[in-house]
C-alpha cells in the first residue's frame, strides 16, 4: 500500500535521510525506531507532505506522490503528533477542531459525525465544547486521534503518539489505537524511540541510525532479540535492562 | 555529627487556591532522606513535583504550604527567612529540571552559566571560574569541554544540555540534588546515560538524591527507595529492589500497564482507579 524507495532528504548541509526504502502492506502497522536525530520523524513528515525537500519515490497504492499533495491525499492520509499540547489549536473548542477536517473535505452531517468520533475515542459528550486546556493530556491525545480519523483516512501516521503521556494513559491510548486500527482496517506507520511500544503495535520494524535504515526485522525477531546490527542489539539490550525490574 | 537525617518531612500539605476553589496538591506527605537515593514516582498531578518544590520553597506566593515538620539540615523551611532560603537554594540544594531547552539561558554560553553558578556562591575570579567550569564539564563526562564551554544551548543536543545543567547544579557542591524528570525529554539511550551519570556523581560526592519521575521501572533502577504518590499522598514506600513485591493496587497498576518487549500482550491492562486510594491515609 505504501512504498518508499531511496528516499533522500537534505536540509542545507544536513543530510537527514539517506536512501531509505521500505514497504508497508494494507492493514499492516510498520514501526520506525531510532534515537533523536536518526531521521525517523523526517521520513514520516516527508510521507505526510510536511517536508518537501525530498528525492526518491513515495507511492501510495502504486501511484507516486508529488511534492505538493492534493486534497484527496489528505483525505486518505492523516497524522497524529507527539505532543497534544502543541498540536491542538488553543483557542478552538473540540467541536471546532473536529469540524475543520469535515469542512475541508466537504463532508456533511457534521453534528452526527462529531458525536460518533467522540464516542469512538471514548471522550464524554461534555468534552465537545471544551477548549484543549480544559482537558487532560490523555483526553487531548484522544481529540488529536479523533481529528485524524474523522474524515475516514485509510493511512494513519503516528509520531511518538504516547511519549508525552503518563504510562497509565499510554496504556489506554495504545489500546484505543489497536481497537481503531482493527475496526477500520487502517494501515499505520508508527515512529517511536520506545521499543516496547513499537513491538506492541507493529508487525515489522525498521531501525534507523544516522539517516539510514540499518536493519528491518519482524515483531518475533525483535521480541526474541534476534538482531544482526549492533545498534539494534544496543537498543534491545537497553530496553531489556530497564524492563528487568518489572515483574 | 548528629544522626538526624538530612531532610525530614512530616505531614506536608500544599494547597493552591484558585478562582474555582482550593486544589489540594499535596495531602499529608511524610518522608525522611539521608545520604541516599529516594525516587518519588507518580502520574502528572500526583503532587510529586510540588513536594520537591516545597522543599526549596519555590512555590507561587499564593500557595499555602503547611507541615508538622519540614526541615533541611538545621533549617526549618516553613519559617526560614528569604535570606536563609537563598543560602540554601543552589548552594545546598540543587535542582535539575526536565528540559534543558527551556531551563538553560538561551543567550548565555554553557560555560558562562556554569561560571555564574560558581560565582554566585563563592568569591572567585573570572579565570578561576573558567577553569572550574571546564573541570565540571569534564566531570559530567563531556568529551570536548572547551567546545561545549563556549557553545550556546541551541548548539547542544538534549543530552549534552542536560549534562551542562547537571554541571551547573554541582558547581556549588550541594548536599541534596532534586532531579525533577531529568530525562523525560531525552531518548531512551541518553536517558540511561544521564541517570547513570547522576547516580555516579551522587555516590562519589556523598550527596542525597531525590529523583522525581513518572517512570517507575526507570526510577527503581537508580534509587535505593521509592515512594509512590497518587492524588497528593504517598500510597506506598518500598526499597527499590523489592518493587516486584509491591502490594498497593496503584503501584501494581502502574507496573502492569507498561507494554513489554519480551512478552506479547494483545491488550494492556489499564489502571482501575480505586476511589479508596483518595481517602486520607493515616
């Protein structure tokens, strides 16, 4: 469903992404892991059309994408950002935030759709006319997910969707994402530095370092620690180390 | 030397009055701290940061803080003069904040900020301060102290910025280091490096450490004891090594809702918040 081939991104003198290629099939969730500066978020932003200085090939359903994306693209592809504090307009109510994608795509029946969207992400009806600052971090991230899904996209891009949240809220949001993914048959790309989160949601994972994919492995290999590249092994060891304390 | 612990907190209560009523942020927290590493863990809003701030009396003027005992060394924090508090803050209690991007001064070089911290507490000359800053940067394991010394915060990575912050806090040689989410803005691998560094410095300098974080497994890795906070109260305090023996429902809930790399779980257990946890504790 998604093909990325020899993706190269430079910002001035910085060579952020160096020849990245991977494919994601329909209904699959693909993980991109790496440390900050590894280029993982930049790949996602190029896919979303937020970065235009790329070369290579990005194709969805076999059709290559142009630098500038049209409205149909944004109907199909939506993104959830890391920080719900930063990604929601502080002076718009939840109702207004959720109306916007409907207005942009000319989708009618807004009232019923907004109510359904709130229900889907398990937000109370009372949240509809609140402002982001009146909601908790977890509720805000639910609003961001509802906004991404309200125009019924088929591809969801997730950039560290739970790393700004408490672990208890992270569990709720991860469960919500698995439910929505199953219900809507979404294809997802998840960017995260947390291996446990990636293993939880993704069937396949690419490990990035210095703008390159150094290794691609499936969930079973990741969980079993069967990694070939030293960087992947380092990341796995670290994750095991920290997990060692949990029962 | 007396045997009294460095820090003693008994029945600390902190209230934030607001237009819509009073928020009881901390509701009767007690603990004592010697030359050891205490982790304070809880979700956002549990009162963990406010507890740390109360020890330095760094809360808004409208805040009402009360306690039966709130003592650092021989200083009674609640009744100390502002002058006495200034002698404590930075000099004897260091505070490391979450994000070096916001907590470092963007228009001063790293070296100038460390030198400022040094000269605020000790009468030393410029050149001596520079030498001491370079030593401190080396102490926090920065490979190229000279470059970092002359760099502005935006020229440094998050991990590097946090090292500068730590160097700055260590400059006056404090007895207690309060680290409030010191690594949550950092990558997992850098996180471990920074915490290992803090651990090592605390051990070699014989300081006390209060590590405030939402990350229970991470904290227990680096602390001797862990206090778990919920809604302004300590639910449970236990030796970090015995975390797996935690009995309180909230502590267990926090541990169980984490996704695991080794074990596959289709659904994560979520926290069922027991209303009984809110009841005032004895």
